[in-house]
C-alpha cells in the first residue's frame, strides 16, 4: 500500500497521494456510487491488468474510499463500492470529465465515450 505522509503542505498533495496514478480515478469513476464485481471493473477498463486492478482497489480500500464485500459462495463473490468519502469525489470527477470534454473540443482532440457510459457528467 502507498503509505500516506503524517503531514502535507497542501490538501491537493494529499488528494494526489490518495487518488493519483493511472487507474484510481477511473476505478472511482466506474463505481460511480454503484456496487460492482471485480470482473465488471476489469471489463470496463480493458487496458488494466488483474494484478494492477487488485492492487489499486486494495489501496483505495485501505484509504477508506472503497469498500470490499466478500460473500461465501462457490466460486467466491467479491463486490466493491465507494464509501461515503469516495462518493463525495463524484462531483469532482464529473467536473473533471466536463473540463476534459471542453479541453478536447478546444484542442480538436477526438473523444470516445467514457468506459462506463456514465451519464452523471451530463447532469
């Protein structure tokens, strides 16, 4: 797990440590207040490996942004969802998506649909 510092110069530095990296923001975006199984998350992010997804989910869980619920079943069933603190990031993620769309349009960058089909950004 990525260990957090005991002290930060600025809250932005803390946020970067919590959700920085290639996949954490996309994991939170894909969960979007929903509960999903590991395989669903893996399918929604085709470029991530199983190992990296598991590691990133574990870090998000250890930092209190995602919960992991295990069901005793055969085969084992594990579901992930955002905590209240993780859900509070959704508005920020929506704004980031809108900003990205605006930037892409201004700089003539072609955008594909978000992997989740997440409609929340349009609200």
